[in-house]
């Protein structure tokens, strides 16, 4: 089976992502990206999943304090 993805498949994925996800650009201090990547790998997660989990935990904790 070929590892190549057709242009139609790429467009379909892009359309799905656009319709189902919000995108955020994150600016970090130099070196912080590598640190986050290292912790994400130790937790067997992607950087995105690791950051989303951290944000969700922070929001959950903040809700409990209000």
C-alpha cells in the first residue's frame, strides 16, 4: 500500500479540521517548546494533547475555586 496521500484526501482532512477545530498560535519563550515536547513524550502524548490537557486541568481547578 502506498504511503502517499492524494490531494483529495488532504483537502478532505483540511476541511474536517477547519469545520471541527479552532486553531491557536502559541508563542513561547526560547527553549520552552523543547521542554514541553520532552514532558509530552514522557507522558506518551503529542504536544497538542499535552497542552490541551494542561489547559483543561487549569480551567477545572479554577472553576473549583470560584
